[in-house]
């Protein structure tokens, strides 16, 4: 009898010990995402201002003065946070043969670190609001507060935070140009998808193998500032980098934005992450807004319309995406 009691007591000690050990280990889950918020607080007011500043140049359409001025501004901002800058210029061909003076902007945090994360977003504005409900607007340029400036704004805010808070991993912020010169809806030219993401195609095409291998993974930020936006799991991201999708959506939950990142599938999107995955071989996901009930567009009511301006940028959306990316970076 006494022997049995001793055995039970002994078993309890072992069980408690294993549980305690389990609790310690559970500070991170299988994918290393911390189960508590980690890293600096993302400042959405600051990100909002970075978005505003880009829009102040006007539409940053290819071959325009506003485009070139804004490109120089983006370089100065990243440089001001201590990042190493490599501008990658090229003449790219639009779907109708137009020569596009393109500049991808690569800003590196800890450029010599071999273990890196890729963050990316496009910085050009669409030259035509071809999805505007009013036909009279469909050849006007898009200000692109959400579809362009928001992704760069989130990256600039993260760069600002990295300048103060040390992360041991390297981070490359790649601002892709010429994403939004895809065949307009009013054109007769068939859209095979290749006219989009021209800057990303160029970057992926010349990305050295060594560089590609240095990235653990990539995250593309596209339309990350829209009013009431939600981010569903994008199909191509799940196909090419499902573990990264899971990691990011878990991080969103940990920082309290699970409702902004529903655990559900959205659409399959042709975007800058495709050449990054297919040509460069870097697993890269797309955080892109998806509005399942929006009549105007599943990308949201202002997508490729003249209403894509600062009046429709939502700090809560910027906060949700920014804090989620911070969580991912500081959990690595
Ligand atoms: C297509 O409409 C084929 N792709 C959307 C990619 C995009 C445009 N992202 C922002 N603007
Ligand atoms: Zn667009």
C-alpha cells in the first residue's frame, strides 16, 4: 500500500516536472512564433505620415517627375535610418511597348548578415483608374495611397524601428517599381499576367543565387492600409510558402489582430511575389487585402479608382499589418 502511494507521488512529481518543462518550451510554438507579443510597438501614426508624404508628390506613375522625386525621397528615408541603399535601374517594356524608366530600391539592414528576411512592396502608381465606376475617370492616374504607398509606408516604419531596436537577422526592404502597368481593362490586348510586376520580374531575373539563398523567406505587402481591410490567405502564397502563411497568420493572432487576418482562403493573385517565388526561388507570401462582399472589387472599393487616396487609409489596418510583421521578425 505504502509502496503504491510512493509510486503515485513519484509519478506526480515526474508529470509536474514534464508540465513545467512543457510550459517553458511553449514560449514559442513549432514555427518559432512567440506566443506573447515581442519586438517594438509599430507606430501607425508614423506609417500614416509616410503614406501621406508619398501621396504629396502626386501619382507616382512611370516616367513622371512625381515618380522620380518620390523615388529619391524613399531612398533618403531608408538611408536616414541607416540602411544601405542599392538603386536598381532598368528600362522595362510595358504591354504596348512603352519604355518604362524603372528603379527598384533595395534598402538593407545589416547588409553583411548572411541570414536574412525579405520584405517587399511596390512603390509605383497605376497610370489609369481603369476600375473607376465613372468611365470619364478611367484614363486618369491613381493616387495610390493604398495600392502602392501603404506597403512602402509600413516598410519605412519598420526600418525606423530597426534603427533603434537591434534585430540580429538581416532585412532587405525591396521597393519594386512598375508593378501596376498591367494591361488596362479598356485595352483590347489580352492580359496573360506578364504585364504586371515588371520591376519584380527584373529583380528576380538578376537576383544572384547566393543572395536568393540568404533569405529565410519573403513577405510582400500590397494594399495594406485600406479602410476595413481584411487579409485572407492568398492562394499562390499557400501553394509556394504555406508554412510562412501559417507563421504570419499565427503572429497576427498573437498581437491581437486575428479578426483582420481570418483563417480562411482568399483569391489567387498575380503579384510581385510570383517572380520572387518562381524565378528567384525564394518562398514569399503576399499580404493583400481581400473584400469577399465588395461589389466594386474583391481588392476593395477604391482599387484602381480615383478614390484610392488618404481619405480611405485606415490606421488600424496599418497597425494590424505592421505589428504582425514586427512579431514575425522578432520571433525569428
Ligand atoms: C491583377 O489584377 C492581375 N493583379 C493585381 C495585382 C495588383 C495590382 N496589386 C496591386 N495592383
Ligand atoms: Zn494596382
